[in-house]
């Protein structure tokens, strides 16, 4: 790694990018590529030190096409856009995809010869960061691979699962996600099911982070009323700046701050631009505005980074992990000093993970 500020990233989709030929085109994680956003050389160049590496289960059709959102489900309006709520995927399909991607992750760990470490505790995370190894926290983006009776949850925990998004932007046995819409409220549907309530309690007992990205507002408040852990949103923006359903309202921000939680600000242009546009020409000052808003409202201790690399459209000046120093420069220009930059870059994530994990 270069002398860049180390970044712990709240969310990326590189594992799925590598696993689906239509996305990753057969690229290697160990060779620098122009495809996708993360590989080990680009992570080293930009200071990406670790993060939550997601396993997302796309629909079966997307395993061929590579697109989780068919274009026929997208409608543009004069003021913004609306995307049809995704269809549920079967547990059988989800379990098969999850097992395949888990195998890929552990092969990468072995082939890296110590350069990549799947970490299962706060001490292992600190050790990997200190050693300069890429620290991978296993995250499920949507709980479809877990059966409603939760019999598989302890098995996945034993394999390394330490962070779980209950839903993606579709329904499952545990709750309902938000459809992608702008401008719109995140209050789009029903909250947790009884199985979702049981999953929340089980995650607390095991020490698994519950990620509230993609869940609708009622589901957010259901988790808030049950969970004793810090509230966490791994990758989102501020609704007051960009009125996307995927973004977090002021009331939700206040609850996150009150529990000692964190919001990882995503780099996805559609979740940052006040106009809801998808143009990649967005200046990084807009991303800095979201970070500053959270810091001003609930404190610098409750904001971090959650890129959505390899899962969304990035600003042109933050086109992949090698360009992370551009973001650091934009935050420095916004007035964040060295202590604040360390907090945003990695210290806040370390604190929240240590407060949640049992080991």
C-alpha cells in the first residue's frame, strides 16, 4: 500500500463482479484491470485497507446478463425515475449462489498468501490493518440464503458472516426493501415479518451487524425497536440532500446517532446528486456535502464511507479504488482536519464493529 490514508469501506460488490462473467469478464482479483472498481493492485494504490465485502444474490436471469435491474423495470419521469420493486428470489437459488461466491472468497484468501484476510473479530481486523493485509468482513446483502427458521445462520456465522443486510430492494421472508425512486420517501411498504424480528434478535445474540441499507422506513423502525446494537447503514446518502428512497431521513439519522451507530456514505451518483441525475460528472464536493451533513447533525463519530464499488455508477473522479486519494483531498478541502479524516476513513467503522461483534 502507498502512503495514502487507509480507508475501511462499508460496502462493495467486487465478489459478485468477479463471480459473474457478464460483469467481471473473467478478470483476476490479483491483476490490475480496467474492468470494475476493485482489484488488489488498485486497492493498494488508493489506500483501500478493508471493508464489508458483500454477497448479493441477483435474479437467476442476471447470472447471465449481469444486470440485477432489467431496463424494462425502469421508468424515467420529468422530475426523476422510478424502478419496479425487485422480485423475490428462491432460497434454493440464493443458497447456491452464496455457496459459490463463498468458495471464490476463500480461494482468493488462500491464493493471496496473506495479502487478503477474512476477519472474524475486532482484534483480527486490527491485526490485518496493522499488517497491511486487505481486511475482508463477510457481508450478506439480503438474507435470502438464510432459511426462515434460521437454522443456517449459525453455520454462516462460523464461516465468517459478521454483517447482514436483512433485505435488498425487494421482498423476502424477513421484510421488504425500498424500490429505487426519486424523488420519494423511503416509507414504501410493510416492515419486518415475524421471521425478520427473530432474525434481528438472533443477529444481536451472535454479534452480527444488522445493515439497514435497502430496507424501507417501517423496517428500519422495527429493527430500531428490537435491536440493542448500534444502528448501521452501510451505504446510503442523506435524504435531505438527495430525495432518493435509498437515502436516510433526518429522523433516522438522529436514531443512528443516539445508538452510537454509523452511516457509510455511498459514492453512487444517483444517491448523491440533489437533482437525482445519474451523470458521472458530479464533483466530489457533493459527496463531501453528504458527509458534512451527517457530521453536523449527529457528530463526526457517526459517519464513514460505504462506496458501493462494483455495484453502482461512480463519479468520474472516483472511478475506482485507486482514486480514493481524490476523495480524501475533497474532504480536506471541505475543512475536515487529520483527526476527522481518520475517523471518517476507518476509526468509526472499527469502533462500531467492535461494539457489535461478540469476539
